[in-house]
């Protein structure tokens, strides 16, 4: 048509995504926690399953693929209708973490943790071990998120903003910072729905969180982000231990910390529990 410039968006494929992941530094046998946005790819041939298959192709049989499967099962004081009780077998995470993890959690062989608002799903060797614990303390060092750090995991952002960097909250919990809160959530039990108290919820105010722009600046200045582009999206990769180290250093520099928190800041890279 005269006078009108038409553009088409490229279609991402399973093989193309796998190639980009390898170029980024994802290796067979990695422990990989994936934050994702399907819409950031433009079009994907095969939809969310193609993205999941590409991740599994690269990780191989010895890798562990992990995705956040967060839910809206918290009890909000201002609401009149009760929250849906959390059931790891059925509760959707699509509204919180998107269609890719919601598709992943429903696959055969995928295991899901029991925390009512901040669950994760995992597939691969030791998946059962990975998702165990942390049912009430959200970022428990002995639960899935702490295990992600101890197992030298990598955090992958598939078009997702760095403000979604859940691993930062593991450092905040470990340091005992004041903006992690207690909340009530609903869970499904054998006798029906029940309310439980969960601790370490990341709902308090912090200067560098929110929209994620400051988060990106903090990690970019530290030089710990690897990234590649694929069609319309950017893929970013960070080491879990480096996330812990940089978060602790940033918090130490930006606020008055207790002596115990400062000691943990200094040792964050060497003696994670």
C-alpha cells in the first residue's frame, strides 16, 4: 500500500531460543530459575511449550529447571471475598508469574513447593528435594530459594524485568532486614480451607525495588549481568551467589545495619548457610 510502511514481528522458535540460551551461558546440568514473559518474544512457534522445551533441551537430563509459581492466596484485610486457598496441584499462577510457568507447573513430572503465596515448580534430578521446606518462611535459607543459592543456581530473565528478581529477597531475609513482613494466607487442607501465617513476605518498602529500573542499575554497575537479544526480547543471566553478594553490599551501603547484618554482608559470598 502506497505511503504505509508495514512491519512484521519475527517468530521465535524452539531451536532459536535454545541457541540464544547457549550463547548466554546456560549449560547442561545447570540449576536454572526462570522469570519469563511470553509476550516479550513477539510470536513463538509452539507457544509456551516451545519455550519450556528449549530450556529443557539446553539443560539436558542432569539440569534442574525451576520457575516461580506465585499465587494470590494471601488474605488481604481490605477485601470482602476470601482468597482462593492454595492447592499445589490445581492453583494457577498465571496472574502472578505468567503463562509459561503456569504451563510448566502442569507438566508430568514437575514438582511444586507448598508455600501458599511464593511456591516454585521444578523438573529434573532432585526436584523433590529442591521444592521441600519453606512452607511458612517465604525465603527460608533451608527452603527452595535458599537451596537455589547453595546449589549455585543461575537466574534467567526471558524478557522479564529485573525488578522480578526474587533471589534478592533471600539476601534480605538472611540479613534480617525490616521490610519483610508477616501476612496471612489460605491453604487447602484435608478438612477444608484454613488460614496460616507466612513470614518474610516482600511487601515492605525498599528504595531500589518497585519498577525495577534501580534494580537493573545496581546489578549493571556491579557487572554481573550477561545478556543477549533474540528478536524482540532480551535474555539476561545472573549468578544466584552474585545476586546475594551485590544485594548485601548495596543494602550495607544504603542503610544503617545491625552488626549481625553487616557481618553477613561481608561474608555473603563465602559462607552462605
